């Protein structure tokens, strides 16, 4: 059982298993000292995000089998680096996020208000969104 918390203060929920995401490839946006990129934002990948990232030199489409990475497609759920998500947000290309699966550490980089603007999950207690 994880002790990791999400940005809403609850237990961190899984982000995605097809493809298997997370820095630790456990399906969750867990993080630790070795995760220097802080892969903490659970995003639903969009075409706009993939294009914007490609333009900035972050190729998320090309498979990298040597790293166990099959490449992303729109609709995939993926733990993205908080700084990359913020970069896309600033460029108007931020993908939707699952707040319950986004690690609390993400708000050290990304304002919670920005994540809320792009939230696609609604917690059981919507008052947590205020």
C-alpha cells in the first residue's frame, strides 16, 4: 500500500497501465529522489501536447524499446514531468489531468489552480476542488 498522496490530499490513485506508466513503471505517478524529472502529473495525452512537446525536443511518440517505451498516442494516460506539463500549459497545449492520480509533489512546480483548470476527474467530494 502506498503512502503517496495526491494533489487533493487523498491516497495517490493509479494513472495508467496500458501503457504502463510512472517513473517506477508501476502505473502510478509516484516519485522519489532518483526521479529527477518529477514524473508526477497524470495526464491524458492529447495531440496538441504531443506536437508541442515534439517542438521543444521532447519526443514522446517514437518508440524506445531499449527503455521499455512504446511511444504515446492521444488518449494514453501517462505520468509526465511537472515542468513539461507547465511548459505545455504556458504554451496553451496542456493535456487534461487526473487530479486523484497526480502526486502532491506536482504542486511544487505547477500551481494547483492550473491543474484544476484541466481536471477531467471529479473527486467524490467536489468541495476538494475549491
